[in-house]
C-alpha cells in the first residue's frame, strides 16, 4: 500500500528540494470581514499549488535592533497559530508557525506551548536585541529546553542569517548548536547576497565532514522587490544586497522583473552548489510587500523555483 511521504518525513530524512511559501498574517487592527477576504484570496491562490508547506510569520518590532528609521511603520499582526487555524483551515497544506520569544517570560512561553499542543511544525525566533532578553531573562536556548519538556514531539526549525556569517564567521556553528538543541531544519532570512550564502554552505558542509555530524535541510528565502521603497525596507530588515545589485535594481526599468530574474539565478546557483556536495537545501518564497503586483510576482517566482527544483 502506498503511503504519502509527510513533510516531517522529508525533513527528518534531510530531503533536498523542499519548497515553502510564506505569509504574514493581517495586522491585528484589521476588521474581521477584511481578514476573511484576505484569507479567502490567499486560499484561492495557494490551494492548488504543489508546495511542501506554508510558513506563517510572527512579526516583531525590531526597532531596538537598529538606529535606522523603519521604512514602514510597525503594527502587530494576528498571531500566526490563530490565523492558520481559524482562517486558513481550508488549506490542506502543512503549516509551519513562527514563534517569536521576544518579550516573553518562561511562564508565558510554557503556557503558549501548552495552549498550542496541536501544532506540528514551529520555528522559534530569538529576540532581535539584548535589551529584550535582559528585560525578561528568557533566551532562545531557554525556549529550546522548555520545548523538550512540554512539546517534545513538535518538529522544530531554526532561523539562519547568511549575512551574519560574513560578519562573525560562526553561523555554521550556530546551526550545529541549534541542531544539538533539537532543530531539524532551518529557514534563512531573505537572500540577495550569493557569496555570503555559499560561504555559509561551504563552512556548514566542511564542518560536518570534520566533526562527523549530519547536516539538516536549509531553506533559503527568496522575495521579489517591486519598488525602491521595498528595497530600502529590505535593507532596514538587515537583508544585505551587494552594492552592484542594489544599483542595478534601483535603476532598472522594471525592478520587479529584474528582482525575479535575480532571485531565480540565485536559487539556481545555490541548488547547483548544494547538489554537488549533497547538502539538503530548499526554498521559501515570500512577498515582503502587500502590494498586489509584488504578491503576483512572488507567485511567478514560486513557479520558477518549482520548475527549477523538479528539473534537478
């Protein structure tokens, strides 16, 4: 009898070529009728897509991370676990919920795990500044330990930031430390710097050979950019766009099409590099903007990536 391979199986078996799509839930102050409309539109766009999973983001205020002025004002969003359960239940797609531990205490987090015992996949996101950790005395590794005690069956993912590797040179060590604490897969911040990404993969691979440790799947996030304002916001988020590429996108006659082509080329390079070393990689497609044209561009990029993954 044929048994369908689940997302859990694919992650644990470190399969390459996983494809995710990600959404940010509507702002918390959005009227319920409008939330229903947004959710129904998302369901229509996604229900026939052959993706492995849907990521639902938990957005936090990162104003303490940087002194730069935020391009778009911060408004809290509907909790991703609530949005997935109450508004996207029609989507028969595995849902990966992000959970930010910023501003949570140990008790807050423990209660959240107990309330959400039916979740299958979660990605814990650490605080964006030391001030937040000091205020609550609760860190990402505290969250890992509580998860082991109260939700041991929950499949856990972690965040990786290739740009951080170029500054500190230890992102691959962070990955292995997170794996030691129960992480089975990783999702990157949006990638526009190919060199930083390949540097991370290289160190990740060779460290695994030196130590005899297995590698876990790394899912690289890709997003189109439809305007100079979106490009500025990406920069504020910490997404490192090389100067030459920043200039090309800024002065492009069609920045959206240029960014789709760029992201597709980046994915091709990552996949070729990873396949040559048997590193399990996949891709997550998102739209940083809520503009209709950028969401449609994310759909186009998703189609390109699905074709690319199947071809390989």
